[in-house]
């Protein structure tokens, strides 16, 4: 759900407990299936329309399943049980805000993008605020997703190497080649149909874990005992005692991770994903019409929320299981390590292979989408932007080249993480990326909601946002190589102390508010109402 990568490298270094040949074959089969899907659709990829959007002919249910598979990554598969095991279900609140925002705005967002843009989400930003807004937002997307890809490669490879007792470099190489081949050969069609299979595997893997925890472990305890123990357990969030199967604390506190912090974070998360993220907006363009695109968005969301909940339930059931059946091996173990330990030691032959294959499948689903969308952004926002008369054949060739280079780059970041034992230097670099890519949702809302907002006001809003984000990130405690937390710039009582989940909220609000107020200082013609919500409201009233 959240893009924060919460798994620590040390947490997933669990030993492979006698993994069986059958388990290996299941995982290998899932990898070969992904490559085969790319080969199957390769002959159709003759133009950029097919390569990037499937020519708008993909069935609505498949597009929805692909949105779901893109949102649910392998990091979610491993991290959410750990979050629920060590705490409670507070992170689920973020996901619960997605359908709320979607119900309110999807009727505006889908027709706007399908009408205004050809391929890139950030073409809208240029039409509304000029080229600087487009380049700022597209570069932010590229940096954010490129670095996220490297992090996911690293974390998933660590987990798979530990599960399967193989060298991590082989895992990185195999995953990298698989994802590059699938995306290079099959384009968006192969990605969507592979996402359908991988999404099903992900759901099945989660359900198997729930079933095994409740019914098939061989303990003297019943499913009722497990559920009762989980239901009555409590934990602490800062100074607050809360239920482990709950979304509290409900105090109005922005320092701790409270219900209200996650509500505000979830609202902007939903706006970011469904209004400004190329991986989702590009899916709108694969549907045959506006109605189909809206239905696909709802399918993706209403599949995601129950699955997020299921992984939270897995964490709570894990907690109850080990409370009733203590295991000395988990004493002192970090919460993120417990689910991998359970998979390695408690699941039977075949089931373990399905779960490991589901983790690999989730990584492929997330990373192939990122590769295709990075390629689309590069082609549309840079190649076509500066060479508008370039042939479609050149665009397709450049797009495929970007897939290869971006894929190799993400693999390279994963290898740097491995060599640096977790990548403290890389994390610092990524923090600076975040400083200079903040406020994207603020740009979108400013352009969508106000005809009066102009590019001069936006630039001032962005400057204020960058300065604030720099202050907040530099004065917030960061994890050091020795495991301690320390601010890069310690200002004492002036340090930013609010929850990290509020930082994104504040940055978007700053762009929106400062950008609008600054716009009032410049006399410019009102924006084309078709680029704002006002055009949609007028059309609805007719």
C-alpha cells in the first residue's frame, strides 16, 4: 500500500528450512510463465499505441486486476504481516481512504486524462502550467520509481535468496532478466495479462497462509482459539495502548502514527496514485472508453482493500499462533522476520513453493509496470516533446531501449544495496530526491480546482514546498549505519518532529495554498475551463 519500504535487510535473512525440489519447480515455473507471456505477445508490439496502452482493447476486468497487482507489491506481502504482528492495523487506514477519494473524483479524473493527454500524465501539467511543471513532475516520477525499483529488487532478492538457499546475485540476475524480457517483448498487453495471473497467485498465497494459520498447523488449538487470542491482544503506539486488531489510536496527535495521521496521509496517497501516478493513469488509457476505465479503477481498488486487510490479518494470526505455540527461534526476532520464518519452517511442501512464487510474482507485477511507464514517460515527455515529428518506429525502438537501460539500472541499484549492506548512502541520496520531487499532488489539485492559479504562483509554491521538505527531511531522525537514529541537521527543539506520514501531506498543502495565494499577485487570463473541474461541472449541468 504505502510506498515506504519497511523491510530491513537483516529481518528477512531467515534460513531455508529444507526447501523441497517441488517448491523450486513451482517458483521456476512462475518465472518461465512470465517470460513466456512476453514471447506470446511479442508479435503484436508493432507500434507505440499497442506497446504502451494495448491499443485500448484490453477487457475492463483485466485492466482492473492489473491495477490491483500493481498496487500490491511483494514488499506489501512481506511487510504488512510484520506491521500487524509488531503493532496493529493502523496502516490499513491509508488504504481505506482510497475508495473514498476514488468515489469522489474518479468521474472527473478519468475523462480529463483520456481527453487531455496522449500518453503521459504530465502532459496535463504542461497544458495547465507550462513546461517546467511537466518536467518537474515527470522527473519526480522517474526518480521516485527508478529508485523504488532498485529497492524492491534488493528486498525481494534478499527474501527469495534466503527462502530458496541460493546466492542473492543469481536471484537479482534472474529476476532482472525476467522482468526486462517480459516488458521488452510483450509491452503493456503482456504486463496486464501477467498481472492477472500474478494477482490471482498473490490472493491465493495470502488465503493459503490464513488457512494454514487457522486450520492446518497441527497444534492443539482451534481456529477459535487463534482468533480470540488475536482479538483480545493489545499493543502500544507511542504512549497509547490500542487493540492489535484495530486502527487506533484515535487521539488528535500528529507526532505519533495515529488514525487521523493515516486518514490525511491516505487521502493524499489516493490522489497521488489515481491522479498523478503514470502507472495507474496509463491503465486508464488501455480501456476502450471512459466508462470502462472508471470500472477498472474501482475493480483495482475494491480488490486491493480486502487483500491489504488479509495481509494484516495474517500478521495478527501469526502473533496469536506464536503466543499459543511459543518458538524459541523468534525470541528477539524483528517483526518483519516472523512471517518469512513461518513460511520457511511451518508450511508444507508445495504450499511453501506457492507462497514464494507469489512473492516473486508480486515483484514482477510491480516492476514490469514501472519499466513500461518509465519508458512511456521518456518517450512522450522528452523524445516527442523535443522531436514532435519523430516516426512511430523510432519511438518504439527508443521505448524498448529505455526498458533495457532502466531495468539494468534498477538491478545496479540492487547490487549497490547488497555491496553496501543496506545502502545507508543510497538512502541519503534518495532522501534528497524526495526533497526535489515533493508536492506533485498539490500541483494537480491547484490546476484542477482553480482557473485563477497560474504558473508564476505555482513556481513560488514549489519553491516554498522544496524549502519546507528540505527542512523536514534534514531535521528528522534518520537511521544510521549503526542502527541509531540521528538528524542530518540537528536544530534541537526546532527539528521536525511530526510523523513521517504527515510530511507528504504538508508538502502538497503548501504547494496548493502558497501557489494559489501567490497566483493572485499576477494578472493572467483564467485557465481553459476544460483543464479544470469547472469544465466537468458545466458539462454535468447540461
